[in-house]
C-alpha cells in the first residue's frame, strides 16, 4: 500500500501544476537529454562496429590472413611450399601471388594501379571477388591477355567490357638505349565491385602465368597468401607456418600488416564512447537540478507528510522514484531510437542525401561504398545500464536532502 502511495505522489510531483511548469520543463529536458545520449551512443557504437567489421572483412577477403614472402623479391619453388603449408589443419587455402605496380592507359586516360597475378581456381575461391563480378565472368580469365578490373577504375578510365587497355610496367627490357618499359595490351573480361573504394579503383587481377611473364618473374612468385578458417587465431598458427617455410622466408599475419587500420578504429571507437557518455552525464546533472528545485518547491508538503507519519525512507523513495522515472523512460526511449536508427542507418543516409542533394558518406574518404552498422546486444545492455546508473546516482543526493528536511522547518518555509 505504501509503495503504491509513494508512486502516486512521485508521479504527481513530476506532472506539476501550472505554477511549477519550469520544473516540469527541466524534467522533460533531462528525459530528452538521456534519450538523446543513449540513442547517439548506440548508433555511433553500432556504426563503428559495422565499419570495423566491413573494412577488415574486405581487406582480409582481398589480402588473406597470413602473408609469406622472401627477404628478396621472389619466392622460389612455391608449389611444394604451398602443399606443405596446406597440411596444417586450420589452413583453408594457400594462393601464390605475383604483384606489381603498373600504369594503365585507355585513350588519353591513365592511372597507376596494382596488378595481382592469381590462378583462376584461387580467384574463384575468393568469394569477395568472384561473387561481386557485376559485368563479364571469370570463365575467360585463363586467357593469356585477359584481366579483371574494378568497376570504379573502369568508370574513371571510360573502359567497357571487352575493350582493350594498355599496361606499362617499369620492369622492362634492357636494350642498348637502357631499360625500356614493358608495354602490353590486355582484354577486359570482367569488372568487380567489392564495395571498398581502395580496391575497386586501384586493382587489376591477371592470370598467374601472364603476370609471371609480364613482370619477368620466371617460375617464382612475389608471395604466398594463406587463408585460415578462424582469422582471429592467426597469431597461434604463425609458429607452425614458420617451421614449414624455414628461415629464408618471412611470415606475417593480418594484424601486423593492417595494424594502422585496426588500431585506429579501436582507438576512435573508445574515444567516441567516452565523449558521447558526457551527453548522458550532462542530462544526469539536469536531473539533479530538477529534483533539487522540486524538493525546495515541495518543502511544505514534505513537512505535512512527515507530520502525518511519513518516514524519512518514504520521502526518500518518493523523490528517488521521481528522478529515476525520468532516467528509466529516457533510457528506454533512447534504446528504442538507437536501435531503430542503427538497423536503418544506410536507408536514412540515402534519404538525407536525396533530400539535401549532398554526399554524406564519401567512398573516397571512408573506403566503403555503404554506411555499415552492426548492433551488439552486449553493448546496448552496457549503454542502457550506464544510462540507468547515472540517472539513479544523480537522484540519490536530492532525495537524501528531501528526506533530511526537518518537518518543523519545512512547515515554516511558507
């Protein structure tokens, strides 16, 4: 019964009368601030999680999880080496790669790009590329003069499917006039769009044998790419791989080769979490000021309640319920809005772009073509807990002050 009375009084105090409109406004601002802080924190953390997963997924889908290369420029006898590494249980694929930088030209357009020589079988096994070929196919990739290019690269050069482009390699032929660049024409048999600007605008895939001949690699390759079943276990497999390859070859995992991406995203994610937590903290201070003003305004009523038998605990609970209700409603509202925006973030982005006519998410700057989002329930629970904790903490002091009022002094205040 007392519990019901406490809730009735607390909610009545929150609604306020006309002469208490200012206190009611402060309560609404507090509620809105907590909802905004919680929603913003959930949205930003979800976008950061999605950005990290998409970026690393595309980087690892193109580059592999472990790279094995020589201190020199070439890896010799790579077939036997690949077979040996493939015997390790958690290895899913070992792909020999020839890599080099070239200039691609078409009519009067030219651009520096990276060429990767790879076998047709290994290219088909890379679902990130083979599943995202939007024009042409991999079937003609075995031809000696065939290449696959990124969609954005094709758009930049004005290249269409089936047209020929010219590649110029700085590793050319030695003549009596000096070193001459190697120039060869290739047929574009397919275009891919992996959703990462860096690769779609700067990468070409070429048959392995053609790349070996074009870059004068002979029967060697630039390096071996190793794909494992569980990328997060790459560090534990490095020792086993190093035993297989011997002391003349170097093996590094994706965390080392992509450490700048990985560390930058992690640091940015933690900093954003701390900064956006301040929004909730500011809203919690609004709760403190609002409840303190409410206590001062209701001091006479507190005195009357104490006179008719209300305990200090009852008074404390009434004002604690008043402040905590703002925090609870604000947190629940913020969680709902945050999840709603997080699950529809890219649709909202496209809608805003169409309404404003401006590009809000540039692929050239953020590397990805779409705005990603990944909601982790554990993080949503953490943010909700933090919102509730700060709201409850902000309510403790003014509630204690209300309970500490002397009923005689409270009745004399008016």
